[in-house]
């Protein structure tokens, strides 16, 4: 009973924390991304979950009919709630869109789930390719003390191999696999941009008690 109560408290706390964070992220989005009622936007990594902290951009972005959602999931719940949006099943590392298809490419908390670092490079490179004006990618900061996926502190600072062993031992088998969770830090994002030769970018932060909890990569192609 105690374990169940703790789990419920833990989930409730994390959901409220994520909802607060994502409100801050949207404030960053409207500050750094210029859009209007004709801007075409793609959200890569949309989840088929209707909770307050999920899919913040779809809920807040005012021009729903210009949103395309690309996901590896069937987005039946999202489509039902927002019938104006277009949904596509696909892979953000290799889409079928022509160059410069969308004015804005947005992705929230997805890049850490696409696998090894090589795949994360492919993910950003593809977002850059299909974007005409902006790329806006967010991810939790590996060097924030609390892992926002598990609500477990500190152990994600250990070498990744050891971190994954511990996750597997304590029952997080899915997240212990690199293909499902590969956390990034500030230098990782800078390295990705350097490898792809992206020059006009900035990295913003969401802070919690003064510590950088989330990283936001903003690329301007204008």
C-alpha cells in the first residue's frame, strides 16, 4: 500500500512539474519563433496521450489546421480531440518530406528517445532539412539532478553503461536500453550542430531552482 501511494504521489508530482515546464517552453517558443496564421508547422514525436503535460504545442498553437503531427504511434486520441490537424506515422530520423516543407519544425522531448548519438545527429539533420525557417527541439538536460523520466536523482550522471545497468536492476528495463533513452547535455547539442555544420543557432534553458533542467535548441534558417 505504501509503495502504491508513493507511486501515485510521485506521478502526480512529476505531471505537475512537467506541465509547468512545458508552459515555460511555449513562452520560449513564442519569443524566438515568428509565426502567423499561414505558418506550416510539423510536430515530430507527438504522443497519443491526452494529459495536461503532453503535446503542449498542439494545445497552445492557435492555427491548428496548419499543424502536421509525425509519430511512430497512431494518434487516434489526438486526432479526435483536434480534428483539424494532420497526422502521419513515420520516423523523425528519416521523413519522406521534400526540403523546406515546413516553416517550423518542432519536437519536444523526443530526441533523447531515438537511440544512439548517431541517430540523434540524423534526427536534427532531418529536422533542419525539412524546415524552411525554424527548428525548435527540446530535451531534458542530462546534468539536471533529477531524471525527469524516472524521477530518480543523480544516477543518470554515472557513465551511461553503469546507469543502464542500475535502471535494469531496479525495474526500468525499457528505459535502460539506449534505443529508448539516451540523455543529452549542452555539449552534445553543440557537437551535433557542429557536425551538421549549423551555424545560426542558440541554446536556451528552462531552469528549476536556478539549475538547467531542460535544453532548447533553436535554429534560425532565415
